[in-house]
C-alpha cells in the first residue's frame, strides 16, 4: 500500500467501512432467508394437498433454485465477495486477487443476470 492513497486503515477502516457493510449485508441475508422460507412454506402446503409425481418434484426443485439465484442476484449478495478483496481482510495477494476477480465478474454482470432470469426465462 502506498502513502499516496487517501484511505482509512486499521480501526477507522473497520468502524467506517466494514461495520456498516456487515450490518447492511446481514440485513439483506436475513430478508433473503425470510423470503425463501416463506416461498418454501407456501409450496409445501400446496404439495401436501396434491400428490405429485417424481418428475414434477424435480421440476419444482429446479424452479426453486432459479428463484433463489434470482433473489440472491437482486439483493446484491455477491457484494460480500468484495469485502474479502480488501488488503485488511486478506494479506495473501493470490487470494485477494481471486476474490477481486469474482467480485468484478459478479457485480459487472448484475444487470445481465437480472435480464436473463426475468426476461429470457419468463413464460410471458
């Protein structure tokens, strides 16, 4: 790290950057899990009313995985990868570069993932 950068380090970095990020990130994950549990409860109630075939159960699991993927993209849960791309979290440059590359890929294609999940996969 160079002295030419104006950036917080150590305790000010954690208080000013990491703690607010973690609060928002934990809140997003909490809402994400509440939505998933609600969707699963509704689907389980409907499954108990009707006896379904095995093939329909596989299709149902695929549909739920698409919903989970879509919601995780919409909630921006990939931003958690960005936290691990900082030097204060990982000192190993290879690991930090891996997380940085994953973060760039996930956030750069955020809009594309939303387009694919909602427009191209839509039955309307």
